[in-house]
C-alpha cells in the first residue's frame, strides 16, 4: 500500500510518499511560496538528483496537483499513475477535546476541525486547505488525520486544567492541550524498542527541542504532563517564543508601551526567546558559535534555554516519582551536543552520567549518550512524525476494511 503524507501550512506544503510494505520513503518534497507567481516545488528521490521547479501556484489545490504530477512524472516520478496512491494522511495541529486519536476523514470530522479553528488560527485552517485540495484531486482516495494534541489527551485533570474559573473551561475549553504529540509518541516508542523494554514499564521525559520546543512526561506509554499549554506559546524558551512568563506582564506591557493585544501576541510569539535575549539569531547553531566567539548575550540566551529544559525535567521527575529515560529529539535536540551536555550537567542528582564522547557523535540513528551504569538512560532519538502518520493511516484503513 502506498500512502501519501501531507503537512500543509498557510503558504507551504510538505509531502512524503511511503510504501507501507516495508515503510520505505519512495519520494519526498515540499512546495513553498504558495500564493505567489514564483512558487517553488522541490522533489527528492533517493539516488537521484533533486528536482526544483519554479512556477505559479496560487492555492493548495494546484500545489497538490503539481505534487501528483511530479510523483507520476515519467522522468522524475515513482508511480505509474495517481491510482497507485491508496490513502493520504494529514497532520493537524489542534484536535481539542474532540479527537483523542487519529481518525478517517468524513464530513462530520471536517466540520469538527472547522470548529477548532479558533484554538489554532494559524494552523488548522491551513491543514483544512490541504485536506480539501487532496479531496479535489483524489476524490475517491480515503484520507486520515493525525492530531498533535491527541497523544496528550491521557493527561489527568490535575495536569491539564488551569487554576482559573471553571466556567472558562466549561464554556470555552480553556485548558492545557499540549503539542508535538505525534513526535513524543513516536520517539518514546522508539526509545522503548532501543532499550528492549516494554514502554508500559518506563517513565520517560521526552524533550522535543527545535525552533518550537516542548517537554513531555510520559508515564507507562501515556502522556502525563507536557510543557506547552492551550497554545504552543507556553513552556520552554524557544527560538522566537517566550515560553512561561507572568501573565500580568501582558497588561503591564500594553499600558507602558501603548501596544495592542495583537502586537503583544506577536512580540511573545515572534520576537522573544533566543532571538530576543541573544539579539543575533533564533538558530541554536549560530547562538553556540557566537557564544564560543565570546558573545555574552549569546551565552546568556544559551544558559537560559538549557536551564528551562533542565527545570522541566526536574519537575517531571517529581511528577512521575522518578525517571528511567531522558530523550532528546527534533532539530536542536538531535544535533546540538553542547545543549545536551549543558542540560545534563545539572541533573547528576538523578544519577545521570553523560558520556561526553558519545554525546559528540553525530548519527541519524537512535543512540545512547549516557555512560554505562548511568542510573537514568539518556538517548538521542531522531523523530519521524511522517512515518507515524503513515502508520496510523494504514492502521485505520486496515481496521476499517476488516470491520466491513
């Protein structure tokens, strides 16, 4: 079975085509600058040169058609026809309380996703455009949606409720939802496989550290608590997001700087975090280089960033009454040895002993970076959200066909 996985943004679309017989990636690529005359489609197939095409792509339906044309192109493609695509899987950022697991798309599901637009105004509408674009091009092909928030629906009320009037939760569903759930789910399963232990026996802190970042306490295979909240702004310090802060800062700043709510929201999401403190970049590689060159603002940004990750790990050790595994994943988590070292050097009280030589090794595989005998395993686990989406789509289709 061939499954096409799509992650649609407001002006972009990423795709991967999987052969589920062996879970191999047949092709992958992205469409950027949708809505412009100079849109760019990049198409990659192993052992072949990358294909880059610039053309006018004004909306997502055309973008999907261009992708399908590329996948079936006699020279660059990997499929004989679009009929070789048996299903399409989508990533949806916010499923609210409506979706506790992945589902096949129907009219009812689409209606419910639209109701959640207010909870993720930058993401869910774009994802819906991707769904409708596939529907227009592949009207008879089943589609599935995998929600970033679904994995966190196992959190107890004591974890996900805010200490504000309950009427706000009852009427408007204001609560902690958490994000990066697809990634946290995948890497925690991979960690258990690597260690050869049932995930039901493990207490894991998963650190998804990229431009957006979150930590999740995973107890016995289920999300118990997570750092992101109702939106992806809460929690860790990130590339351009502030993370945790005193909420009174918002009205105070509005009054002192004569800003609008939208301007403050933009400040906290797009002009804070590493960028704000370092004054030079939101990219951890550039922060580390500047720090090594003696830039004190970069050093402060780096230390604040690492400190907050370490603080959440300590909090989750208390929440779960212990930790068996700490894992690092995503762009920064997988690639920044200095950050992993800085985070772990303050966790020796948990019995963590980092092997500095193992930590320096770069690899695309799951690997141990703790010393032999460390009381807590420390792993680097490459994430693969697209593969989990493909797996969930495949499972839903096979389950549906068996029930019929």
